[in-house]
C-alpha cells in the first residue's frame, strides 16, 4: 500500500505541475467548495425529512405543502451544484491529462527511450507504451480527480454527519442477553461505525486479488489491439503472401489469453459483488430498522425516526467510500503501476547485463574518425571488428559487406544510438540526416515527408515541387496541395525512396547517412539518384550502406565489414 501511494504521489505531482497544472489546482479547490455546498444541502435535506414527516403525522396539510416547496428548492440547489461540478471536473481532467501526457512523451520520445526499451535491447522492455501514454494517462487523472475529491468531500461531510448523528442518538438501547441486562448509550452512533468497519474488512478480503487481474487485463487488451494495428500497417504484405490464416491464428491466440484473464476478472468481481451489491441496496434501509425500536418505544416521532435514519445513512454512506470505490481503487492502482513503470524505465533504461557499454562519442570538427571500435549485440555477442578510418569533410564512404555483419549497427553507433561496444568515435558537427531503406514516409502526408524530420517547418511549395521534379516524381506535385495520408497513398517502395531523395535535396545536410536508401530502384535509376545527390551536395560527408557499388557517388573511401582482410581502402 505504501509503495502504491508513493507512486500515486509522484504521478500526481507531475500532473499538477506547470501552468495548466497550477490552474487546475484552483479548479480543484472550486470543485471542493461546491462539494461542501452539496454537503450543506444534504444536511438541509436531512432536516427536511423530520419537518415533512412530522407534518404528515400531525395531518398538517399546509405545512406539508410548504415543505414540498422547500424540497424542490433543495433539489434545485443540488442539481445546479452537481452540474457545475461535472463541467469543472471535465475541464480539470483534460488540463491535468495534458500535463501528464506531455511529461510521458518527454521521457519516452525526447530521451529515445522508445529505442532503448525495445524487446531484446533491455532486460526490462516496456510493453504497449502507446496504451500507457494514450490511455493510462487519462485513466490515472480521471481516477485521481474522482477518488481524491470524493475522499476529501466525504471526510469533511463525515464530521457534519457524525456530529448530527451524535446529537440525534441521545437514547440508549436496553436488552437482556443470557440473563444479563445490557445498556448501550447512543447505540445508533456506534452501530454506524461497527457496521461499516466489518463491511470494509469483508470487502477487502473478497476483492484483494482484483488489482492484479485488472493489471494483466490492461496488457492483454493492449496486445490484442496492437496486433490488429499491425495487420493494418502490413496489409499489403499479408495480402500478397496469403498470410490471413496465420494472422487469424495469432489474433485467436491473443484473444484467448484476453478471454481467460477476463474470466478471472469477472470471477473476482462476482465474489466481491456477493457482498457489495446487497450492501449497496440495504444501506439506506438498515438505519430505519435499527431506529424502529426507539420509535415504538415513543422516544422519537415519525419525523424524528426518519431524520435519524437519514443521518445514520449519511454517516454509513460516507464511511463506505472505501467499499463503494473498491473496484475503482483497484483499477487505479493497476493503472498507477503501469504508468509509473513507464516513467521509471524511460528515465533510466536498464542496459543488458554483461554487455560492454564503453563507446566514447565526442564532437570533433568536420571529420568523422573511428578508433578501436568493436560492436556487440544486446545479448553480448561480438559483431565483426570495425577497422579504424577517418572520413574527411566532403568525402563519400561506401560501407559494404555481407548481410548481418553490423553495417546498420555501425550507422546507429555513429549516430549515438547504439550503446553496446568499445572504442572512440569522433563525429563532425553540423546537420545530420539519416535515410533508411523504406524511405520513411510520414503519416501526415507528402509535405511532411519532404520536410522530415522538421515537419513543423515545411519548405516552400516551389522548392518542394522542384525537388520532386528532379527525382522523377513530377506527377506527384499536385499532391502537395492534398493534406493527410491520401497524398502518399499508392506510392511504391521505389517511389518512397525517391521522395526520400527529394527530402535530401531540400534538407542539404552536412552529414548524410544512406542505409540501403536506393535498394528498391533499378540500377540505372539508382545511379541517377546518387549522381543527383553527389552534384547537389558537393561539400557534404556521405556514408552509404549498399550491396551494389554506388559508383555515381564518386566514392573516396570504402570500408568492408565481415571479410578476412577486414579492409578499409581508399578509392583513387
């Protein structure tokens, strides 16, 4: 319990920080103020019970009619207060969710935790981070507002209700048990606390396993949803290979796991409901049963008995916050565990144990220099040694070798992404651009694809049109005026690589990393694209990973990985 509360506190501090968070605290206090007004109105309703039922008992029609008018005034006040509270709660929720989501995106994206915390790259990979950022942030803030407001308002209301119940239950309960006379002064007061205490213990005993089941259910739901998203992303591959049966088997397996855990959840809920459901339906009637002896003894009037029952019910309902909220609290604890786990792992990604992490990366002038570099897989297996080499500013290097020898890994190490290895890498200062094999189209459309990675600063339409024309995509120029994914719909992999070449022409990087960036083009088209890059960027340093010789780049140096000679040669 202490660990969960500590996690809730950490996440709450994040949600309430910043300008929006601080203004949210003002809204929170306003909601609390309205909650206290609701408590006052409920006290008026308790007093109304006595006045109305006493009027009925005394056959006073005029007073009863007046009390009906009072009733509608109280109900109007309660309704108005609840409506304003609901609006303020929704506004507060989006403010605090925005702040918590921003911080989650900061640690997940800006610190490249999305890269380091992948399965196989760390002993503690994060499952379904998209769900934790999108869904768990909202669920946590919703629970934070709902449960804390209810707890604070219930605590304040409890003092008022307890004081009222104490003043009303001035009589004692007398009875004989096994020949002994027993007198319990203010028995209605003590009965409320004993009744709720026993009920709370029973509730916890029946529902204590619910949290762990809900935690697993969140993961199973996210796994199933993610598999469906993967089918949408890989639609062409699945359709062309006829892999529908395999995909269906995967969906069935994931859904079976989801279904099995769901049965555990509903079984736990059923066990809990065996007690809480009858409790919920009897809590407002039990007070009248307990107060009935005093009415029959003539100690109170009918109105007094109804007032006493209302006061008792208010106390027990307020004390029963834990019972009524148990399911929500269990879900909140599960969400807290998942979200805090994301923040903790992203803030300090755990490296694979026993794998060297001694790559020293430092800024240099305009040259790229590697000395004594050895790379390892996350599992600790050594990749082929990397020969020492220096790439001067404006030179072009061809990185070649058989597949699986670590060419893409070396590019990641040069970029500062790969932590597993030894040696020293001196990198040039300036603007870098990495172009992968797939071309890396942006889901925001063609304009964003051409501007990537600075999608918030697109180039002029004229510049983009010129770049598309130079790479042979003049027919796509009208798509610059079309927003969203429709503008890149139907592009083949080769066309996507041409879009990437247009992005290179627009970005004009100081250092360009090409990782099989023209592999989908035919040899003639590939050499045309590389020649275009060579003449457009004469002063840029280029590292090109390719199986075919990139002759049009006018290569000045070649590094071969995975050969007995482990050679690094200079092209004449």
